[in-house]
């Protein structure tokens, strides 16, 4: 059972790392609309950061959902085994 808890902790660490990474990437985000950018560099940078944030968000949501489902399943299995062990006494 300890191995399953270690996997859950590792999955939780991955979710936390994704959250910190998103915070770091979002620091470079520019929320202003640049209509008169002659070189187009600012707009390209905004698009690049937006795509990166979208990808990180999708991965973060998926990792969070998977971790939560795994955690609830692990809790259910732990409770089931504990109740069956006590019922046999």
C-alpha cells in the first residue's frame, strides 16, 4: 500500500511543479493590445506566451484530474480494506 501512496505523492509533486512553472511563464505575459507594432515582435511574443500558457494549463488540468481520481480511488481502496479487515474480527 505504501507504493501507491508514494505514487500519489509523486503525482502531487508533478502538479505543483506545473503550477510553479506556469507562474514563471506567466511573468513574461503582456496583457496589453499592441495594434501599432511596426516589427510585429511584441505580437509574436504575446502569441508565443499564450500558446505556452494554454499547453501548460491543459497539462495541469489533466494532471490534477488524474491525481484527484487516483487519490480518491486509493482512499476508497484503503477504506474498503480497513472495513473488511475489521469485519472479519
